[in-house]
C-alpha cells in the first residue's frame, strides 16, 4: 500500500470519527471508566450540527473515492497493452473528472448564491407576544384546560416528590386552585420535563464537583415556573401535559450551560442534553418571575 493511499485512508477515518462525535448519544451504561466514551457521550451537538458535518464528510468522501478511481484507472492504463483496457481506463478518467466537476459545482454554486446555504440552521426563535390584560388567564373560559388543571392539582404531590427526592427545589409553594398568584404549580408537568430536570440536576452536580476548587461544589436547580397557565398569556406553553419549565439562574447552572465565568444575556439560547434553554429577564405571568431560564424539553 502506497504512502498516498495510507494518508487517504487515515483522512477518511478522521472524517468519519468527526461524524460520530457530532451526534449526541444517550449512554445506556456507565462510561466513566472510558475517556473516549465519555467524550463521545458528553457531546451536546444537535441534529443541525450532524447534518452540517454529514454534508462536509460527503463532499470529502466523494473526492477521496474519485482519487482512488483515478489511481485504479492509471494502473489499468499502464498495466495492459490491450486497447480495450486502455479505452476502459480513459472512460474512467472522463467519468471521474465529470463527477468531480459536479461535486465541486454543488459547493461552489451554493456558496456563491448564499454561504448560509452551506450552514443549515433549523433553530426556531421564540416569539414573545404581549397580550392585553383582558385576554389573559383563559383557564376559566377553556373547559378542557380547566379540567386538565383540576387533574393536575391532584397529581402535583407525586411529581413534586420525585423532583424533591432528586434534590430539586422550587421558589414557591404548590398551587391549590387556578387563581392564586403566589404559587408554582408542578401538577401535570410533562414526563419529559420531570426526567429532564432529574437528569439535569445529576449532570450539573457531577460537573460542578469535577471542577470544584472550593467548598461549594453543588448545582442548585430551582423551578420558578411550571404548569400555572392562568398566570401566563393565552396559548402559553406553561400548561398541564407540556414539558416546559422556568429555572432560576444559579451559579452552578449557568456554568454548566455556558462555561465558567460566562454571564447569560437576555435572549441567549443554549441546546444541551436534548433541551433548549432560553434566558429571559422578564416573566410572561402577571407577577414577574425576574431573570430565569425558560426550558423546553
């Protein structure tokens, strides 16, 4: 095997590895003992990153295959004196150059039209709509929502027990009716949010302890907004059955999401562990919750 072939195969192996590292996997077993598996499973890249990387790898693989075909055609042309072999080699040369031209044309044309076409971004920006006060609190006029809230109040104890056991806190007591403004409801919270919060608490605490240099080695996860839909605008995502919560921006949580020493700014979005975090400085409820992370699981 020639040195060029070895270099090509080594490059191909590197590109394929990049694709694997671009995918966010959910580990099915403890991978703490393996540094490579930890690096693979701790990836926070999403589908957009995967697709962008896959496009680049496809271009690279196409070019590598073209070079290998050229090497084969050259060997076929030089190793035989038969005119049929030489004609086959010339046909391969033509096909390879046409294929390379088409392959590069895709990249060049898209880049000339708009470079953003080569960088897929499927992120949807959240739009905050401020509604008049008389259109808020639609729980009383929506029979389906009213019934869901009644069921949620009876379910709140079970949900809160799971979160409390995992070390998660909340800023206010549980709501007992769809009217108080000084409460935080967890009743009817979507299972995705419940499991997501428990996993967040575990991962954030582990990360805090790993980088801890002082006595405070914890990550506080405090829920400031749950399913209390009557405190939000009409059509809010804060309602029973949805996996949407608001979290207080603690030092440990901010470090886990943004990195050490980075302060969040209004409107900033972070995707981590299959959840989207949006930093908001005002609340959508009648009583402002202040600065918080709006989380969608």
